[in-house]
């Protein structure tokens, strides 16, 4: 990921592989790993809501 937005999209993409009817994503927390003064990884803790049919 190159941003927190990318990290959130990746979470939704991965969840979509096993969960259908995703309706929204709530970014609960953002963090990242830093190496030599630059952000190396963007991380998000998300809640994903979906409809059960």
C-alpha cells in the first residue's frame, strides 16, 4: 500500500473474497511502520458492514 486509502481498499478487497454484499467500511485506527525516516507500510484497523440475505 502507498497510503491509508490503499490499505482500506485492500481490506475491502480481501474481505470481498469471502463476504458478499459489503455495504460500508469504517476506519477505526491507522498506523504504519517506519524505516529510515520513511513510512514503509500503511495499516488500518477497519470494521466492514455487510447485508445478510
